[in-house]
């Protein structure tokens, strides 16, 4: 089974290269579609901030 797969891969090496390039291009295009933010969205400070801090 593995011998047949390796033999076919060697015989059709340009097909393997082209298929690899197509799959890589598809993966890259899907990666570019991901909504990744570079800036974190943090909520504002909640509660009273004008109170003095208690000493330790």
C-alpha cells in the first residue's frame, strides 16, 4: 500500500507539488479571513475611583 503511494507520488511529482501549492494557497486565504484583533478590548474601570486606597 505504501509502496504504491510512494511510487505514484514519484511518478506524478509535479501533480503533488501543484496540489500542495493549491492547498497552501487555500489555507493562506482562509487565514487572512480570520478576524484577529491586534488591540485588546478591555472594559472601562467600573466603580468609584475617587475613594482613597486603604493602607496595607
